[in-house]
């Protein structure tokens, strides 16, 4: 049977991963699950490529990994366990054309939404992005939870509501939201770099004057 472009491209990435890391025990299961979700219209190749590369890295590090993992009625992109559990959401930086004039604002809203919605599904939570994208994580969410003021939390809620009709996110989920770091993915050489939230805050401050 002839493969569609999605399956062909994802298969090529899987072959490159195996060439780099060897035949990882869970990689075929993850590959097939991504294809199943693509058939349902839930994922595209850009997103799936990042998920597959992150999953391969975690498997190599000894984690048990699943993708498009359901937990508490929500589906998180990557979920991994090795002693502690880790949740990861992949972000590509896509902006709908209708928000072309407010791209930074839209993406910051999306980051706040993702962190509020998914960060409490695991002991540690990361946002994973391609190496060319610096995600606009709201600085309030890079603070310790105890140091966020009520005004900051309400402003974040307004930012989310400005672009997203997401009734599952509320002030309580924003109060308890956390982010442990950012994962940078190079799809060309399949390498990852992990920044904890303090290191990422330094990078964010460097670009804040732009």
C-alpha cells in the first residue's frame, strides 16, 4: 500500500532515530500511535516529528514513554515515567492567519493555556519547541507559585480568555500551574537541549527588549 506523505515523512524520521540511537524498544508503538492520531485529524507532521524525537530521547534515557497520553480526561503530548513522571507539551509556534497582527500576544495566551491545562498532570512539566522558536512563556508562570499575586493570576486568565474559549482552565489551575523548563529540539541532528526555568528566564530577558 502506498504511504501518504505524513506516514512517509514520519517513517523517515523514525529511521534516522534508529540510525542514531539503535532500535529503541518502544519506538514502533509510539510511531503507530502517532499515525493513528493523524488519521483522526488530531496531529500534523510538524508536531508529530517533535513528539517522536522527544520520545526517542526519553526512551534512550530509560523512561517508559507514551504519546497522546490520556490523563484525567485530557490528552498530553508526551508522558514519561522513570521514578517520577514527566509531562511534555509540544509547541510549534503556529499562529492562525486571523491573529497575524497579534502573533506574540496570541502565542503568550496559548502558552499560558497549555501550562495551566497540563502542568498538573505530572510531577514535572516541560514545553518542547523546535530550535528556531523562543516560546513567549508569561513571566508570571516562571515565578514560584507562591509568589504570584492575585492580580497576575487574573491578568493571565484574561489573556487566555482573549483568544481561547477554554472552560476547563480557571483561576485555581493558574494558581497551581508550573513549568520546570523548556526543551529545545533540533530536528536536523535529532539533538535536544533542556533549559530549566531559571536559565530560560535569562534567555527571555535577553529578548524582552526586542
